[in-house]
């Protein structure tokens, strides 16, 4: 099985690396230039690397370090903060806790979910909003909470920047998505993949093939390869191997919906054939739960109909969780 996965290897060069520093420029022409670069890649696979993103490498290292120390703890301890105990789906998800690819065996990964922490008196928690509530924090894992909270803030800021770039890429006002970005739902997810076993069950993988549910995903990888992105045109998997100093960014299903599929939410999976423990940290930016996702201006040709009915972010996310958590 592992040999098959390896045989499908094609070069990682198929995914572009975009320098996003221009989005912070005071010069509108520089910001628009990044928008143009984004447009091409979003309409192709919706999967690309970004560099000069501005997130402090020391902060990234702190989060990886905290993740490693947490996942190394005994299972009984990790289970004290199990996601099953959280009405907001926060905390620890054991190995094989999710099946991202329908029909495949459960995923060979364990994970930890952190979002915006909200107390019982928060109006959105009182209103019963999906996935709103407090985080869970493990005892005795040094720097776990401070590192992840600081990272959450940095990634929220970067996500807002990328959303402004996406607005420009669609010839919309740079602030078109500001309402979507107000009081947003987002998740820092720590992931740990053990090495792919020598004799895996048929089709067993770190992450089954899936598209991401939400708006945008910004993925931080350690040094170990494993992420593969479907190349529809060739019928092969592109290996999105780690590139130092970058994030892999991919567009989720909501952006495909918004753009009537002009922008792509592409199938991807993880097969950890590195032989080592692999850690990764996706940041899922889903936006304001009450925001209506409907076909954007400029994404319909004359006579073309929207393929998807309008849906709120919250409705969309609920449906996607339902599909992957039995
Ligand atoms: O770990 C990775 O490289 C990708 C993870 C992923 O696709 C996901 O969590 O949605
Ligand atoms: Fe994903």
C-alpha cells in the first residue's frame, strides 16, 4: 500500500508560492498585484503556498512544542480533556476519532481543537450557536494555553489579510468580506500523525481524502511530508511538501459556493509515509456564523444560475460536522 502511495508522487512545484507582503503595502497597486496572483491559483486548484506572511517563527515553534508535549502524554490524561466532554467540540480527539473520507477507515491522526473561548454568559453561547463555548485546557502542559491563544490571534489577523486579498482577486472592494470577518468562528487544530503502519488496513491513511468545509485554511506543517492534493487534470496526487517559511493555504467549500465554483475547494489527504511522527497545525477560518453565503457579484455569466442556494455559515458548518463525525 505504501509503495502505491509513493508511486503516485509527482512534483510539488505544481503549487505556486505567493508572496503576500504586498497586501500590507500602503500602495493599492501592490495590493492589487497580489490579488491578481491569487486569482489565477484560486481558479486553478485553490491550493497555494504563501510566504512573507508575518507570523513569528518563534510563536510557531512554541505551538509545535506544546502540541508535541501534549500528544506525548498518556491517553488517560489526554482523555480528561476529550472533545466528547465539550458541547462546543473543543479539546482532544483520539486516534481514529474522525472519518474524513466516506467509506474509508477512520483517520490515523489524533487532534486538539481550540477556538475562541466563550463563557456561559456570552450572548452567542446563550443563544445556542453551533460550536460556541469555552475551550478545554489540559493540566500541566507548560505554555499550552498562552502559546495557542497568541497563535490564534496572529492567525486571525493573517486570515483577515488573505480575505482582503481574495476580495481584490475577485475585483470586489477590498473590504467586501469585512462583515464575514466580524466576530468570526475559527479553529486552531493541532494534529499528530503516527507513521503510516507497515500493514495498513485497505485505504487507511492519516487523513482521508476530503475538501475543507469552511472559508480558508492556513496550514503550518513540520518538516515531514504527507499532504497530497488532487490534480484533477492529470488524475494524480500532488505532494504539497513542507516549504520552510510558508503556509499552505487552501480554499474551503464555502468559497467554492460563494463563487459558483469559479474558485476551487480541492480534494486533499494525508499519508504519513515519512516514517516519523508528523505534526501539523491547520487554522480554519470560517467567518461570522450568521453571514449569508450567496453567489458573489461577478461570479455569474449572463444566463448562468447559482448552483447553490444561500446558506448561513452556521448551517453550512453544522452539516459538514454531521457528515464526518458519525
Ligand atoms: O495535516 C495536514 O497536512 C492537512 C490536514 C487537513 O487537511 C485538515 O485538517 O483538514
Ligand atoms: Fe483539510
